[in-house]
C-alpha cells in the first residue's frame, strides 16, 4: 500500500507539473508575442524539455505514465493490475487539474476558469488519433526492445514534433485534456471538445497497441 501511494504521488506530481508547464508556457508565450507561431514554439519547447526531465526523475518511481491511455495499455497488456491502474488515472486527472490551476494563479489569472477555445473538427480529432497512436507505439516498441533508457528523449521528441505536424497540437493524453479545460488561455480546450478528444485518444491508443503487435511479429 505504501508503495502504491508513492507511485500515485509521483503520477500526481508529474502530471501536475506537466500541465503547469503546458499552460504556463502558453500564457508566457502569449504575453511575449502576438505571433501565434512564436507562442506555439515557446509552448512546444518548454513542454519538450519538461516532459523529458519529468520522465527521467519520476520514471524510477511510477514508470512516469502521466497519461491515462498509457496506464490503460499497461492494464490491457497485463503489465499493471486493475486497482493500480485506477489509482494512477485518478492521480493523473487530479494532478492535471491542479497543474492548470497553479499556472492560472502564477500568472495572476482567476484560479478556476473554463476554456472557450473550441478545438473540435474532424481534422483535429484525426490529429489526436495519430499523435496518441504514435506515442503508444513508440513506448511499446522501446520497451519490447529493452531500450527503456531512450523513452524520456523519444517521448519528448515525438510530442514536440507532433506539436507542429498535427492540427490538434498533440494533446495525446486524456488527463492533460481534462486539465486544459480549466484555463481560458492559449493552451485551453473548450468543454465541448473534451470528450471527443478523449475518444480520439482512446482510439489512437488501440491503434498503437495494434502497431506494437504488428512490429513484434515482423521482428
């Protein structure tokens, strides 16, 4: 039980810091420039560096999922028990919400707010499917090959790249999606877009699992 509490705390803190970085860097970028390209670059670079560091620091404690679909894939593949998966997901969603609130407060904005940034379109949902599928496949392949030491850099590189090649700017994470609901800033997502995004992410995760299985057979 004590070990599970440590893992849950790591998932809470890691996801909270990740969302705080995503939201905070979006606010800072918007404060520095009215050029959306510049804002996106600030947002992406900050997220890339923070994500890699968080995985390195917290990975030995909880595996550094910070993402419900990663935890669900672990459950589906028999690498994590059901009860632990539920605890992880609750911790991740709670952490994501806390991270958004902290970022709001840090920039002297109302602590709790709802985004008005509508992100709902077929193209954006396809972007979420692709970003999440790639993320899950990448992690699975590296684990299968015994190359876990590369996960921090590889995951950060994939998410950073997907910031720019997907129309959705690559949320690829249901907890982060929920957290970003609570900030009406550059990184926010409107309530009506949240469930479709999460649905797209789940579909992407399933495709990612299929890709892992296909690559394993090919080897």
